C-alpha cells in the first residue's frame, strides 16, 4: 500500500531529529514512519476516544521509539520537549483549539493539515504566537490539500489572499495551485447569489484579486 501523499508532505516539513508527536494519529502510520528516522529519539502518538486509542495502541505495538498516549490534543504531552508536532486530518478550527497550548512547546515546529477552514487556521495562528514558515500543497482525489508549517514567533501580517491561498504557496505556486484558485473563485461566485449590496461589492473585489493572482487564467 503506497504511503499517502499528504503524509509524505508532512514528513518533508517535520524535523529530521529529536522528539516528535502526531496528534490524532489514527493507525499510527505517520508515527511509525517518523520513528524510522535514525536521529529521531522518540515519537508520541495520541488519540482522544477510547476505541481509536485501542486501535492506535494495537497498530503501534512493538514499534520501537513510538509511545501511545490518550488525551485531548496536546494535553497528554505537556512537559515533553517536543521538536515537531503533526496535527493532520482535522478542521482548521479544531486545529486552532489544539494550538491553544502551543506556547508550552517553545522548540516545536507544528505541521498542520486542515481538511477545511484553512483560511481561518492561517488567520488564527498569530493570536497563538505562531508564524507560518513553510507550506506544501498536495493533490488527492482531484482536490488540493494544504499543509502548513508554523513555529513560535512573530511573522508578517497576512493579507486576505495570504489567508486563503497561503503566503508560501503564493510564492512557490506548486502543482495544484491553479486548482486552488479555481475552487475559491467558484465559492465566491456562489456567495454572490443572494448577497446584499455591501457584501456583493466585497465579494466582487475578492474575485478581481483572485483573477489578478491567476493572471486572468481562472
């Protein structure tokens, strides 16, 4: 079975060494792959619910360097000297809730894979003392999925387009970026229906900005 592309992208963004964690680790696939890195000291894999935690512990049984812990978000890892944390496969607002404890892990790079609400996630990072340092874009099933790497520290303020498209992705324009533009434009066009006059003008300005981003090819 091939390793999922989103997990491959997360591997690219996570540290190569130290103490790592996967929050909401599912079957522990990413945690076990991280533990194979020679300079990784240990990997924590967490789940919140009783049955998901049972599945996680069963899948990680015998995996060297992997420790399963049960708990909500980062709570079961307080006090651990984490160098990297993956939070994948959740909504952007759920990830922000988890990141309320980010200040407790000052050395960590957080690699975030929102399934939706990526703009809300990007905008909420600054309030938690985090800045975006890198991003990836993965195409799966004809849909673009962003992965965002963030670290503690003050970054540049995000524009509206930065929030929606990703500041690093806007610079690198990876495969799938044009599709990301198209999907957001379709969403804005749908919002025009029934919008009041003030909202309509704002939405039209956002559409114009997107078309400029895509050099008129969206």
